[in-house]
């Protein structure tokens, strides 16, 4: 069944995967392309490491926050291992990357380790990935292998990435076929939580086709 958008609450659950939609968001704040930084560089206004990001586009009223609603469980691509919890953050194609950045910020603000998080994009690469790739693929993938910071990659390269507790997918473009391949692959890479940012109808159709 299609989901009614509600505010996401990012947390892990022992009750199996669930899709949690979120409330609408304000217009995204343009992101500058990040400059060189090390994994140990602090995020502005935060003590811990992680890629520098602009502040979220706006604060949502506390009254709009609601408890997550259950949705049909999705099967795991890892045999008998329970699948990850799944959360959906509704966003247009043009806003999916901003929604993914906000989700990562919330994860880090709630004490999730930066190295726990992998971000995948189905369309254009994240500006962080574009910047780091300008120094060469060897340097770029060495940061992935170090596993001590949030890593951004194209969904087409998901097979090269390692499993992480949390995978965030921004459905920010690309073909429907590419998204249909990316989401099950991302689910297999997430050991605890999969967050998908994009158009709910398309995402639910893809996730529904992978269930059961």
C-alpha cells in the first residue's frame, strides 16, 4: 500500500524492516562543493569527524513529528540474516541529495559513527565524491577502505563497497532500471538500517517488488 508521508525517526528496530516516510521539507539550501579535508576534520559546530555539510534547510515544528508507521517487511538479500530496517524520506529527484545529507547529519548528531555510514546516489555523484575523485580513484577508494568516515559513492559502484551498518540512498536521477538495481544492492550492503530518499511511489514499487 502507498505510504502516508510522515516525519522520519532514525533508529534501529529488532522487529524487522519498516519503511518510515517523512514530512515535506523546505526548499533545499545550495551546497558548496566541499574542499580538501581529512577524516579527522570536525564538522562545523560539531565535535566529531565527518564530511563538511551546510546546515539543514530549516527546522521542522515538533508538533509535526509522529511515530513511525509499520509497512510490509522486505526480504533480505543475505540468506537467513534479518534484513535491515527500511526508512523512506519523500523527496523530489532534485531534492533527494539534500534529503540524504540531512539524514546523514541526523545520524551523526545521534552519535552514529561516521564510518558506519555509506551514501549512494543513483544520478549525479555527491559533490564530496566528485571532489575526492579529482585526486584519483586510488586515493578515493583508499578512504573507503579506511572505513573511518562517511563515504559517498555512485550506486553503480555499490558492488565495490563494503557492508556498513547504515546505507543512505539518494534516488536523484538515473533510469528506473538503475534505481531498481541499486535499491536491492543497497539493502544487501546495510546491516542495520537502509534510508531511501526519493519519490515514494517509485521507491515503494521497487521495494515491494523485492519483498517476499
